[in-house]
C-alpha cells in the first residue's frame, strides 16, 4: 500500500479489497493519519502533520485501531497537542499507587481497583463491558502506567489491567443514566451567575467579533468556576493567546488557593499547526473530560474556538471535493456540532457516582455576524448564549455580555437551587434586573424621538437604575482582586440593594 496523490493534509492510497476500515489509524511514512473515506481500490486519509516532503509511493502502514487516547495518571497539569502528544519534555513515568482491589473481589465496569494520589486523584477503573473476579492483585507501591495491577478472570478469559486505559476519541464513553442538571456552575461572574446561569453538565456558546473578549471571558471562568477540572482547548486560535494562557495559568491560584494548573489540562493546537489535528482536538478534549467525569469529577471544557474547528472541517471537506453548503461549510456541520455538544451532561456513572461535563465554547463569527452558519447551528445545540457586544467592549465594559441578546435555558431548572441556597427572592430579582435593562433600551429609543421631557418620573428612575446596574453589577474588573470574583451571596445582596434603594418601595410591592 502506497501514496497515490497528495492534496495538503489529504492523501489517497491505493488498496486492495478490505485493506482499511473507516476511522482506522495509519502511519504514512512516519506521519500519523486517519482513514476518512473509502472507495473501491482507494482510501482517503487525513494526515495529522505537515505533509511537506511526502512523496508519491510512500509506504502506508495500518495500525488496526481507531484514533484513540491512552488515559492514564499524570494528565492533569499537562500540555498536549491536538492528537494528544505531550508537549512537556519531562514526563513522570512512575506513580505512587494504592491498590483498592483484593484477590477474590468481584469487580464490575466502572469499579475502582487502584488510586494514584495526585493534585486530582486518578482512579483506575474497570473498562466498560468488563467484569470478573480478581485472581491476582499487586501490593501498594510505585508502578508505571503500563504495569499490571490486577488480573481479572472473566467469562471470556483472563484480562490483565494496568493504570492506563485506551479509548477511541470519537466514541462517547458509556454512562449508567443521564440526570437533570439542577446545580449551577458557579463562575463568580455576576452577569453569568445571576442573570444567565449555566448548569453543571450544560452547554454554552460565547459568540463575539474580534476584540470583544471571548478568550478573556473563558479565562475568567476557568480561573474561578467551581469545576474540579478545567480542560482548555486552544483549537485554531493565535499562538500568542495560547502563550498567555500558559503563562497566566502557571502563576494563578484558584479560589481554593491551589495553583490553577494543578486542576487544568491544556490542549494546544494553534492556527499555525496542522489543520487535521485542529479538527481532532475537540474530540481529544471531550474524551479526557469523560474520563475524569467517570471518576466522579465535575469537568468544564473551554473550547476556543469552535469557529476555527469548523473552518478546519471546511478546508478538509473542500480538499475531498464534497459539495459545500452554507458559506462553503460541509453539509454535515450541524451533525458534527450536535455530536460534540451532546457529549456534555450531568450523569450517573457506571460506578454509581455522579459527574458532569460542561462545555463552554467560544464562537468567532466573521465581522460579528451572528447569522452565519456556525453561530446559528451552535444556538440550536446549546442551553446558554452569552452574546458579546463590540460596543460594550469598546466602552471597556467587561464581560461584554449583551443582556438583550443573551439567554439561559437553565434558569427554570436552577431556580429551586437558588431559592434553597441563596434566597427565595433571587429569581424575582433576576427577572427585575433583566426587565429594567430591557426597559432602558426602549426608553433610550423613545428619547431619540420625543426627548427626555416626555418621560415620566418612573421612567427616569428606570434609566438611573439601569445605568447603576451596568456600572456596578454587570461589569467586573478582572484585574481587581476584590472585583474579579463575587460569591453568590454577595451577588444577591448587590441585586437587592440596587432594586430596593433605586426603585423604591412602591414599585417593589407592585412587582413582587
């Protein structure tokens, strides 16, 4: 089997019958690739590296496995590229391990048999669709990721298990059942937590044009949210932004006082890296998230940005000669977006524990046009929409989330939690603040036509209150230690003060 043609990262290979399988990994002259199309006698492969120097006739070797990750200890705090190659030079190879399984134990899928104590404890578990009796077990000690820890006797034979586990990135990991998302992901950002909250296990899009603060908003959420693990995927953004993430995260501490990198995994696949690896990077990130979710952790994914990922799909599709759809994107764009976002959720794991994967994805529409295909399709599959406004950004109002264009479909699910843990008045105050900002927009348009003299005293109070809301509540200074993070209880007190002191008792009684 050899290379027949080369078109950037897309190559074709002459084959005989049944040589290749779809989504199978191959090596093309030392470069990793994946089979993406099969025709009689011809296989099409996308290569995850620059193909400069590759020649016609180069040998192609089958690996007889799909694109997969080796899930093992030592991942948290690591930096990887889009196809999960470690970008750190010094990699720990042995781990202090506590063995929790004993000879004679019967273990089912999802059960833990060993624990590696790291900044985030790694639990080695029984793979899905596997169960059996432990007939050999190692003692507590220091082991490599590939060392045999236990030997399991199953109905089909004896299976040795180590601390590592391999999983295909395009296949969702199984769960016992999906649960309702009834707990908020607390970010410390007032406009998010109070007005447009996201649930643990939810999905969110942050669309905005250049300079509106998509990356900085994700940085703030990554720094302060109450997820156990952050997975930051830089899929196609500029290299200097990724450098800033690496430098900032190495210095910062989270709200618990721990180094931020001690609970973060970084996937770096910048715009100058191979386009095919960019397409794979979000699947790498979501598979890592599912791995730790299965251990009972709450994981938040920051994808920056899915527009660059969609552009990678478009480029690969055009090189394959597929018929384009809207703006040149492939017809299956919506299907791929749906498959990605559907892997989020709050679940009961195979072991009986609960965990979640929350996806917060930046979208970069050209010119800030929210009617372009990636933004429109993303709105269909996400529960939150935090629309960034360039006018707010240019006015140095951050986060530049436009309250009139944004929404959250999780408020009804989360209101019982807010009522129980914060105050019964929390949902009402949220509604009043959003309504006040909406009324301000209408009144400002009215002033352009009739002038301020036509406004009633109540209208003037509304305008004054809306101005205070924008200046003191919906904007935050990320560089001010006192303002960069606001606990929910303080957010409620701020809302209460704004409403009671500025709207007056008469309006408050009429509203509530």
